[in-house]
């Protein structure tokens, strides 16, 4: 754990065995392991290596959380909304959600509100406005965080996703568009769901600490 | 005139004298001259060189149209809407408007409906939906054509504008975003107001010809 | 269906099963499914899942159309010509053709008229000039849309294709060349056959509606 | 004012007169004008046009704030630290500071703590750790936000600055480095001091609101 | 003189005085000076410094040739055709022509045969086919060398020109398009008229030497 | 055959069967087939499909030439030298050699004369100087064509090769270096051995024709 | 051996057999073979082909050194420190270490001192300061060489590593950051461990020679 | 002074007055000021502000050194050779020379040994081989450091220079070529003469210290 952010084990490029070994070590050291970009083989190896742990796997997000039975997750009095433009944003958004849940934030998911269907964004305005922070994942042209940031007063973090093909594909247009946004938002790298979630978590914690301090 | 599109004299990089000489030649050959990216000095030289012509200058668009008194502009029974995100899009949009007027289309301008203020786009939905073609000029992240194309059934042409600074500035993010758009639109190059207008004019003419044929 | 454009299911990156499930849902909702970038396994899964549907597969275009027997395709009184430079442009062009047929346009294919053999373009001038819109697919240096747009009065949509290797390969030179074209055309992204077809379809529909209105 | 963020008048590319006219309008509408990227001529024109206003000019930051005598600035119970690597970061950092002061946050400046002299960063650890949010401006290789984010528990916003020459110059290396940072931070565009400040202000306000709510 | 190619003095970035001094030295050493990218001030300084020389200035090409009265230019029995797409290609093409004349080749100029007007290329087919080598200068999308190379049996050298604005402007699309050409051609850098001319001259000399050897 | 250059069948991306079918057609039409980027499976399919043809396969170059027994190759009285920097340049250089042999030129191969061992280039100076044209293939930093062009009076064609890893790898540094060369040379795209060979062949034929004309 | 640097056989892209053949030749010619980017199959083939050689394989670095039993490695009185930011830097750093050991330098490894944990760098200050040269391998934003170069008086060579994903990934941000570093360092290409090691070895040898000369 | 390297005042972008003020401060603090990228106005302001200092200005290198009369420059028993390809490399090379002289190294200049004239490099082999370190400045394709590194046993530092125009110009091809070099060298950024000199100086000092230690 650094900055209250659980360190993640990036399974991609590691064998199931290597991943499981790192997960066991993390559970031993800090009570919990967060694994990202994990496929089924990684998940099985982790489950086998930690038979007593509580395992929480999100296959679409490709995340695994393994916690010692006695591990106590923090609990923050703060809410983060995570909006996505479409189904291809699910992995990055789910990675952000996993980190946020482990940091103790309440997470509200708002899915498939792509800019091509503005009505769907407007349906969720209350949820977006009531959150303490908003993470908006979007691929292709990456316009969704700009649209959301024009509608809410909360801080918005843009999370560009590597969808799209051809010129400006793989998230290039999306990350440039968020950096150039004509609204106020800050950005993380393409597919950096872990970073977007952790940054939102740091803000949520700052807000929750302020709430608690005065409570 | 090629493809019914008036050829334009690009004043930028030419002296006022050179520009005026080309304008005189165009008026003599085709009854009319369209000058783009013209500053005040170009405008004065053209006016001096063509004392009998009807001169129509749009200083914000940096366009000049000089027509022989007897010149008869075509008149198309078709409407093109041109929307802009903000004041910096005025030059590119105005260039498109000038070409379209010379091709005979009716032009509807919708200004400053940037995505950061969605309400303003929604206020103009009827105009956008009733047009035969829509040109949408936008700089920075260039999200506006995507938002508009999600709201209308007419063909939309994206016109990226070279606003924005830093990474992806000078229209780079905007043109990539339009190519990556998650809606249906086609795109022209950064600041290519003349091309966007001419392409919209070719479509407007196809529609007007269809109207006339059956009339 | 959005904007009268049939939504497409992008099979690439989906399993045959996932693809078939989405196709079944589309047929149930809208009477028809359009699947793009589908290989043989996707095609078989779709056929198995929709035993009663009319299936129309174009293996070279990698498209599948599955329609309920009672589905009635729209019929537009408008023609779109689709020209290609060479055999490697067949997939993108075929994707455009599939969307256009589903939108009801009449499609004229003109194949292998690459700029290296100008005579072949000239042989097809009448077809190109009589169409209401022209889509021109080209890879490598992408010069063909420019050559065609210099020869016709109809609107031309450039469709860059990801052929070519080395510097500027994968369609980069082609898309830049179309954006820089010294003629009037608008462009879609590299390999974006679906978008080129849909944009041409929106224009064809505008023309057909004008024809019908006055009929 | 949108999202409680004072809109700024970007003087760069506007004449002193145009700038002054916009500033007068802003003071009339919202009680205050914030002008960025203003040189001496802009400052004089604004001062002349608003003889009764309180004018606050920061020449190094190139900002001007003009407020009606009766204008009441908000006051947030929250602190933002702004650190810079060197003197060339002063303009971007000062722009951030100006927005933050107008949003009512307490601003702590920490200057010239470039990574080449680590000791200087360490000297300011307490200030950095006690702030509610930290903005870190850095050019060249842009390593400073990464170093700071490794030392504090507060949210860090990276602000890349367009120093540096040659390959990766003009802030390119800096913005890429911040997006790739091996710590947790979010980023804004090169030289986007206004955006960094506004985003930090939105976070500061969320924290201050939480403090106030419970007070 | 290296490889029989007269070395050129690149005036751009040099003062008129520096340029004149280098020109005097070149005339003294090799009987002749070739100056490229020279404006009027450079031309005057060279003329003043070499009162006895034969001066040949091409203002549009921005070249100056100064030769001692007794200097004997080589004479090659070989012809190079130089075609341009439009007036903005005149400088680069003229630079190529100047080098070629100094190497002794016969130069045939074919101007303004841009691909948007195919007929004009076809009018000059005989000249293009009878040349020993063809240099084709083109900006924007740079399609002209590809079209020409599809029509002739002679070697074609593509000379991309830095016209065009926006994405892929400044000759970027043109040079990539020539490298990706679906015909056979070789390319030089953007605006490298001197190199294109010299390479064509080396080929012309090889051909002329073969002619002479057997004569 | 276009421009006397045998058209090549690019086997890469085609099945052995498709390749063989095209080869049979080429042999029937023009007496000969040239296949590039062919692996063993392609070679076997071609051999099986053309049992009577003379088959000439260069496995390192990945080329196959299949000729009808009665086919008569042209014979040019001209020599092309092909130099390579190292073994990774063998495929591109071999592709060039295959085209040249089919065009009838005499080919001289000079291998592994990379700039890191200047002595080796100097050992082959006579061969390089006696050739009518020189093709120089080089990857990594691509300096070899520049070094060779500084040593010979013949035209040099640079052939960049996609070796190298990291920043500027895959031939990017090589192609840029050749375009920027401080000597006189023209360039083809990365790995475009076929184009380099064909362009050298066109020059060789021009020289041979001049020799013959006078004979 | 060139410049006292053992030439390396790059196994990547070669079969085990080809690699073993080259290794045998190298041992015969120079007493020793250094193989880089070798996997297990390459290692086994080399071991089988050289049954009498002393084999030293570093699986993490993917290097193999095979030396004839009588081979005498040079021994330099000079030390090179090699620092890494994290485990993904191990391959590049290990490649550098292998070359350095073969050149005879003493190598000190300092691992996982990433800038996100500054304390760990400071713990190793003495080792870094006492070395004659320092190689610093780092991926992601590549800030570590800058931090180290600000702390030591020895020459530092930056070795960017191809970790990182998204925009600026694959070592792009790292190499640009090192070129832009606000401290004094020189750089090699991404993943160029062999070059970094060899350059450090040339410096170490210069120092060792100076030590010896005076001894 | 950091790392024994005199800090430099970058005059470019500073007024003469600001530059002079910083120079006075540097002389007071450390006995000496090194100013880079200084024009005549900067030089005059520095001279006026420091009437008692010893001023050493190199107009071509655009450097100024101002030293207090009592200042004692270090003296290293080590030599650095600095080679340039052409006159345009003089500024970057001169900047490197100025830093090296201030660090006390003996500097040997070798000018205009561009790769297009190999003989000139070979003439200077002894000087290059006898130096302790070599800095090689080159623009355009940047091949010279590669050629030199293939000829000497000393460490070579490549210094890319921003000459060249068109694609890969402004030093881009040069820096990529040095990173991709097929010999052993390390690189600094484009035009970073100060960094190249300082890095060479650190190596020279390491060698000189080794010489002294044993003396
Ligand atoms: N999906 C992810 N995105 C960004 N960083 C990650 C991700 N997963 C793990 N990390 C971080 O990457 C660093 C290196 O991880 P590892 O390679 O597992 O040692 C650690 O600081 C992890 O917290
Ligand atoms: N320095 C700045 N950086 C980014 N945005 C700015 C800056 N200054 C003003 N803006 C915003 O840019 C938009 C357009 O400004 P204007 O061109 O003045 O109408 C407004 O939303 C301003 O708030
Ligand atoms: N327009 C040009 N394009 C390319 N190279 C040129 C041009 N003009 C001169 N050169 C060459 O550039 C090199 C350096 O020229 P200079 O800077 O005048 O010494 C010489 O080899 C010239 O022949
Ligand atoms: N290795 C190659 N490099 C460049 N062009 C090639 C190559 N092989 C074949 N071609 C050409 O590519 C074009 C398309 O080939 P195909 O796709 O086989 O019809 C034809 O003009 C071929 O002559
Ligand atoms: Mg909670
Ligand atoms: Mg009308
Ligand atoms: Mg129909
Ligand atoms: Mg306050
Ligand atoms: Mg002649
Ligand atoms: Mg022969
Ligand atoms: Mg030792
Ligand atoms: Mg000395």
C-alpha cells in the first residue's frame, strides 16, 4: 500500500504461477492482493494458492481481489461515479471500480451513455451531480468526459480507452481530445483504469477525511 | 469554376497586388471572384482593381466575393446549416458559408453551441434537423460534430479548426476525433472551410436537382 | 437503427457465440442484423442461431446480413457508386456496399481502377457521373479519390484502406492524402467502410427523399 | 462563471481593445474579469477601461484580475500547494494560482524545486503534505510531479510546461512522462495552467464543502 | 563540384554578404556559383561582388547562377522533363531545373498539370515519354508523380512540395504518398529541388555517356 | 508487365493456393511469374502448379521466378550494383536483385559493407564505380547509401530496411536519414526492394537503350 | 571484437540452430560468444553445440556467454554501477551487465530504486558515487536517470526501457524524457542494454587505462 | 556549479539586462559565468555589467564566458576531440567546446569532415584516436558519429544538430539515426551542445582523476 492506494499486480505478461506467488506475498504482507489484467488461468492459480482467502473476481474488468478472512477494508464516506461510453470501456472502468472499492469509496456505475445518445447521459444527471468525484471512460473520439464535465460541478477525471482503429486509433484521439477539452478536467493515460481509480480514490479520501474531521 | 464550385483565390502568402490581378482575371473569365484568407490590404487592392464590381467582404471569415454587375449567382432550393463551437471557429465556418452562398444554397448559421454548454445545441435542434446538410466546425477536442450527428438524420460534415495549444493542439485532436467519431460523419482537413462548404454544396445541389427534376 | 442507419455488430474481437447472441437480439428488435469483420466461424454461429432468417454473407467483405423472413428493407430511388483501386480494397468497399444495400440504395461497384492504370478509370466515367454519390476506396498513396473527384460533379467520399507497408503504411499516407486532396472531397477513417457507406446512404436518402417529395 | 470556475479571457491573439471590452462585460455580468496570457498593452487597456475596478496584475503569470469594488470573492477553507521545477514554469503555475485565488482557495507556492536538486523538494515536504491538493508544474522531462506524488498522500495534478528544445521539446516529453508516471497522478495539457488550477479548485471546493457541511 | 554536380550555396539563413563571399570563392575555384533559396538582397550582393560574371537569376525559383565569362558549361545529349502540379511547385521545380541546366541536360518544363485536371497531363504525354528522365513536383496529396509514372516508361523521380495546411500539411502527405506509390518511382525529401535535379542529372549523364560512348 | 517491369505477386497475406493460381495465370499471360515475400509453402504450391516451368527460388530473398520453358528474358547491356550493410538487408536486396535479373540487367552483389567497417566499402569501390546504377540497402541508422553516394559518380538509390528496434526502429530512422542525406540520392520506402529494383531497372534500361541506339 | 567490445549475437528472430552455429564460430574466432535476447531453446542449442565451453546463462537478462576453457577475459580496474527502477528493467540492465563483465569491468547492481520510492535511491548513494560510470535503466516516464544524475558526480548513461502502455508507452516517454533531462546525461535507444553496457565499458576502460598507465 | 559542470545561463528568450544580471550573480557566487545562445546585444550587456571581468566571447558558438580576474579554472590532464560535419554544426560544437574548456579539458577541434567526403575523416584519425573522449556533431542524416565510432576505440558522444529541412528535418533524422546507430555511441538531444560537452567533461574528469590518483 502506498498513499493508501493498494498496489496492484499486473498479471499481463506474468505466468499464472508468478502472479499467484506475488498475490500470496501481498496477502501475507498487507492482508489483501489486487490483481489487474488477469485472465482465467491467472484467476485459477490465485484461487488455488490462496484457498482460505475471500476471492472477488470481475471477469469483465479482469481484476481479482483476494483478501485474508480477517482483512478489514477501509470505509470512506464518499462516492465516486464511473461512467462509460460503451461496452468496450468496461475493462478500464472496472479496473477503476476495483481500486476504488478497495480504497473504501462507494462506487456508482453508469454504463453505455455514449455521446451518440445524449439522452442517456441526461437520464443520469442526478447520480453524476451527487457524486464527490466522477471518472468518465471513453474510447474512439473520447468526447464523453467533455460532455459530462459541462454538466456537473464535481471534479471529472477523463479515462481514455484504446478502442478505435485506423488513424488516431488505440486511444490516441481519445487522450488528445481529453487533454484539449474545452471544459475543466484532468486526464490519465489510455487504459489506465488503475490510475484513474486511484486518483479518484485520493480525492474521495480527502473529501471523506474532511467530513470525518468535522463529524 | 470546377464541379460548379467557384475556385477560390487563397490570398494568404500572396501580395495584395497579386491577389487583385487574379481576382480581376476570375471576374473576367467567370463573372465572379472568391478570395479566402484575405486581410484588409487584400480587400482594398481587390476593391480598387474592380471599381465596378459588387464586392461582398466578410472580415471575420476573411473572404471577399467580387461579382460583375451582370453576374447571376445560381439559386439552389436546398439549405445548409453551419454550426460552430465558439468564436475561434468563425473564420473556417465563414469560409464555408461564402462558398455555399456562391453555389446558391441557403445558409443557416448557428453560433457558439460548444459542447460545454449542451443546452445551446438543443435549442437549435429544429434548424439542424430541417437542413439538408449540416457543417459543424469545432476546435480543441472537436466533439461538437459527434454530438450533432447523434441528434440529426441529415448528413454531417465535420470541420476541424486549428484552435487549441499544447499536445494535440492546432486542430490535431479535433481532426483525429472526427475521424474516430462514434457516430456517422465525414471529415475535411483542419481549417478547410472552403472544402467543407464545397462538399456540402455538392450535396445540396444533388438534393436541389432531385427537387427540381420532379417539380 | 440510428439515423436510419442499421447498427452493425463488429465481429472482430468477439467470439462466434457472442456475435450470434447479438445478431439474434438485433433481428428480434429491428428485424435485421448487420455483422461486419466476420470470419467463417462467426458466419456459422450466426446461421445456426438464426435458422429461419434470410442470411446474406459476403465472404470477401466479411459482412453478414441476417433478416427475419418478414423484414422489409427500405428502397431508395438513389444510386451510390463504389470504386476501388485494387483487390486489397475489397473488404472496406464491400462493408460500405452492405450498409448501403441495407439502407435501400442501389449500389454500382467499379473494381480495380487504380491510378496506375488511368484508362480503367476513364472507362467507367459514365457510371461515376450518373451516381448520386461516389465512395472511392484506395490504399497505398490513396490518390484514386482525388483523380475521381477531378472527373465528376457528384459528391465523393474518400475511404482510405490500410494497405501499404513501411513509412506511411497501414493507410496513414492514404488518409493524409485524402485530407490534403487538391480536389473537393470529404473523408472517413482508415478501413471505415461502414462509416463511408452510412454517410453515402444518408446523402442518398436526402436525394431520394427530395425525389419522392416532389413525385 | 461555469462550475464555480471563473471563465477566463485569453488575451493572446486578441487586441488590447477587444480584451478590454470583454473584461468590461465580464465585470458587469459577474462582478469580475480574469484575463490570461496578457502582456503590458492588454493590462493597460483593461485598467483604462475599468477605472473604478480593483486591478490585480501578475506580470510573470501574465494574468489580470479586475473586480468591481463591491465584488465578494468566495472563500474556501482549503489549501492548494503549487510547486514548480524552475523559473520557466512560473507563467503556467501563476495562471493556476490566479484561478485558485479567484475560486477562494488558499494557495501555497513552492518554487524551483527541480528534480536535479532533490534536497529542495524534501525541504518543503510538510507544506506539500498539509495541502488538500497539489499542482506540480514541470517542463523538460517533467519528472517533478512523479517525485512529489511518491512523497505525499494528497491528490497531485501534473502540469506539463512547454520548455525544452529539440526532440520531445515544447512540453511533449513532459506530458508523455506524466501520463506514463509510475505513481498516481492525473494530468492536464501542456501550459494549461488555467485548467490545472480550475481542476484543483473543484477538488478544493469539494473538500471545503465537506468541511463546511459538518461544521 | 562533387559527382559532376555543382555544389550549391544555400542562401537561406545566410546574409547577402556571406552569400556573395561564398559565390566569389566558387567562381574563382570552379568557374561558376549556383545559389539556391536566394531573395532579391542576396541576388544584388552577388551581382555587385561579381561585376564581370554572367549572372542568370530565376526569381521564381530563387536561384542565381554566376559564371566567369570563360566558363564552359558541360553539354549532355539527354533530356529531363520537369512537371509541376501547380504554381506553388514552381520554386522546387525551378531549383531542379537550375541544377540540371548547369549539369548540361536539356530541360523541358510542363506546368500546372495537377491531377484535378487529368486532361492537362494527357496533353503532354509525348514530352513526358520522350524524356530520358522525368522529375514530377507536387504538393498537397502529391498524387501527380504516381499518375505520371503510370503513363510513361522512363524513370520518374517524385519531388514532394511543402504546400498544404492542416493535418499532413507542409509536404508530409506528399512525401508519404510518393513513398507509398502503387507505381514505380523514387523520391527525394520535401522541397529538395536541388537533390531531385542532381539525381535526374546523374541519370541523364549516365544516359548521355552511353550515347556518346557508342557514337 | 507494366513499364517493362514484371508485375510481382505479393505472396504475403495470400494462401499458397491463391498464390499458385495467380502464378499460373501470370505464366500463361506473360510467360513468367515473379512472386515476392514467399515462404516455403508458397514455393511448393507454385512448383506443384507449374510442373513444366523453370523455377528459380531465392529463399533468403523470399522470391520465386517461374518461367515457361520457351520464355525469353530481355537482356540489357547495363549493370546494377546492389550493396547491403548486413545480413538483415538480404531480403530487401534480394527482392531488388530478382526484379533486376528479370528486367535483364547484370547484377553485382556487394554484401555486409556496413558503415561500422568502412574498409569493406572501400574494398569494393571499383565495382560500385563501374556500375551504371547502385542500389544500397541499409537498416538501423541507414547511413550506408550516404557514404556510398559520397564515393561514386553513378546514380544511387537508397533502400531503407526495417531493422532496428526502439525509437526510430522498423526502418523509420533509415528512411528519414536517406531523405535527409547530405549527398545526392533518391529513396524508396522501407523494405521496398521490388520498387528499388524496378526503378534501378528503368534507369539501366534507359542506359542500355542509349548504348544500343548508337551501336 | 570491435573496439574491445565483444560482438553480440542477437538470438531474437534467429532459430536455435542458426544461433548455435554463430556462437560456435565466435568461440572459434575470438575465444568467446555473447548471445543476447536468447530464450531457453537458444540456450540449449548453444550448450549442445559447445560441449566443452564454459557456459554462463542469465535467464532474466536473456544472455548467454560461452567461452573456450582457455579464454582469458580482460580485467579492468574500474567499476560500473547499474541501477534499475523496477523488475521490468531487469532484462535491459542484465544485458548491459553481461557486456560489461565480458569487457572486464566490475559491475555493481542496484535494483528497484524507482523514483516513486526516493528513499531507496538515497540508500545506495555511496555505491552510485563510488562507481566510475553509472548506467540507469528505467521505463514508464524514465525519471530515474535524471534523479540519479542530480545526486552523483560520475557520468550517467540513461537506458530507457520499453515498459509502459498507452500514449508514450513502449519506452517513448522514457527516451524523450532522458533526451530532455534537466541534468547532464547521455542516452541510448530503448532497450539498448548492449549499447549502454558497451558505452559504459569504453568509459570504464579509458579510466582503467589511465589508472594502469600511471601505476 | 553542479557536478563540477559550470551552470550555464541560456540567453535565448531573456533580455540583455536579465542576462547581465544573472551573469553578475554567477560571477559573484562562483567566480565565473557561462552564457549560451547569446547574441551581440547580450554580449554587450554582460561586458558592460562586468567591467573588471575577463570576457571570452565566441560569436559563432554564441557563448560568453566572464570570469573574475582572480578566478582559477580547473585544469584536467585529458583531451576531448570535437568533430563537425559542416559549418552549420559550429554553434552546437562550439557550445560543447566552451563547457569543456571551463571544466579544464584540452579541446581538439576537427571541422567539416562530413560523411560525403570520407577522406577528410580519415585525415584526422590520429587526433580522434588519441583523444580520451570524442564528441561528434552532425545534422541532416547524422551519419558522422556512426562513421567515427567505427574508426576509434574511445567513447563517442553523438550530438545531433537541427539542420535539414522537410521530412525528418530540424535534427529529427539525426537524433533517430544516432539512437539507431549500428556502432556503440550514446546520444544527447538535438542542439544540446552544452549537455554533450558536460557529459564529455565528466568522462574526461574521471580519466584525469584516474591519471592524477596514480601520479
Ligand atoms: N493496470 C495497471 N495500470 C497501471 N499500473 C499498474 C496496473 N497494475 C499494476 N500497476 C502498478 O505497476 C507497478 C508495477 O507492477 P508489477 O510489475 O506487478 O511489479 C506497481 O506499482 C503496480 O501498482
Ligand atoms: N489560459 C487558458 N487556458 C485554457 N483555457 C482558457 C485560458 N484562458 C481562457 N480559457 C478559456 O477558453 C475559452 C475561450 O476563451 P475566449 O477565446 O476568451 O472566449 C473560455 O472557456 C475560457 O475560460
Ligand atoms: N536547396 C538545397 N537543397 C539541398 N541541399 C543544398 C541546397 N542548396 C545547397 N545545398 C547543399 O547543402 C550543403 C551545405 O551547403 P552550405 O551550408 O552552403 O555549405 C552543400 O553540399 C550544398 O551543395
Ligand atoms: N514486394 C513488393 N513490393 C511492392 N510492390 C509489390 C511487391 N510485390 C508485388 N507488388 C505489386 O503490388 C501490386 C498489387 O499486387 P497484388 O495485391 O498481388 O495484386 C502489383 O502492382 C504488384 O506488382
Ligand atoms: Mg464506503
Ligand atoms: Mg437558395
Ligand atoms: Mg433502391
Ligand atoms: Mg480561503
Ligand atoms: Mg544539352
Ligand atoms: Mg544483361
Ligand atoms: Mg575487473
Ligand atoms: Mg587541460
